[in-house]
C-alpha cells in the first residue's frame, strides 16, 4: 500500500537504503521461485497451504540474514525440509544448513572464492580417482564442475533426483558431512557413464541437467559405497581444512525471525 516514513532518525542512510533494496530483490525472487519449486508436485502452487508456509520461511531467512539474502535454489532446500517438519523446525534446520561451510561457499556464487575453488578441485580429484576415463572425456569436451556440480551442490540434488533418493542422500549428509556430496556426485556419474562416455559437449550437459528418474535408492547407495577415497584424497581433504563432520545441532533463530514466522502462521490460519 502506501509509503512508510522512516522513523530511524539520522542514522543509517545509504546502508538502510541498500538493505531495503536487497530485501525487495529477495522478496521478488522468492515470490517468483516458490511456484517453480518441485513443479511435478502441486504442493507449492499458489492455492496450496505449503506455498504460504514456504514463503514465510524463505522471507524470514532473508530478513534474518540479510547479508546472505535469497539465492535461487534455496526454495528447494527449504521445501524439502518442509515435507518432514513443521514451519518453525524447518526454518531452524534451514538456517543451520545454510550456515555450514559447504553451503556458505557455494551460496557466495563467487567463482574466485577459494572455498569454491578448493571444493571443485577436490571433487575433480575424486572423479579422476574413480572414473578416470569419464573424467578425461569431460576435460576433452570442456565440461567443468560449475556447469553442473554447482547446481547439485546449491540444491543438494533436490532439483534432479527423485524425492526418496534425495532423502537418503540428505540423511548421509547430515550424519557424515560434505564428503557425502562429492561421493554422491561421483556415484551419479558412475551410473551415467555408459550414456556419457564418447558423447559431445551439448549432449553431456543435457544429460546432467535431466538426470534419469530411474536412479533409485539402492542403486545410488551401492554406487556411493563403491566410491573409493584414497589416502592422498583424505590428506588433501584435511589439509584444506574441510571438516567432515555432519551438520551441527540446530540453534534457535533470533526472536525477530521467530516472531515473523509466528505472525505469518497466524495470518495464514486466521
């Protein structure tokens, strides 16, 4: 509706203006993204209750951590958690998930970020150790990790794998940490290897962007278990300072974010 006057006195100025712009941008992105989240299901379409629940979680997170804001792909992470938890539990777990070093690195979307560069190098080393012929073919065709692994990392595979498979991968990630993500990516490529080896650039990218829904829990878990982690890889993993612990226990959000969620919940049900 109408314009609100700033009651914050003389302080703030340009910083407040930047904050307002960032929040407006987050709001626009969130509003656009929600209906595109898990589009094969109707859960998050506008007329569904979960649409409003997901929106309240994403907006609360964007206001809770404005320096991070909203990054496309977050709706899949929060949406997946919402399948298993209530709104408040989803928000707390989602916030903690975004705070992990792995997610922080990729959410920066900064190709020059050493934390991303290190993880790409680690992933490529694991791929080379386990599927050397496919790794070589990717190099020859110019297929780089930022062309497919980035999306897998940002959404923790939510966008591409069947829901029940994603649930199992997340269980492993929460228990064992980010090594699970590298091993899962290599396992997927091991399964796809017959379809990818010898194919040109365009066909490879298309295959990686539309993973077959025939990948099932048992098949992927077996492939993950077969991914070998060499002593050299483990040493490199530790030297880079990457902790292979799982996601830390939930910490409660600020009272402001909690009130925002409760208010939105009341509005929705009232």
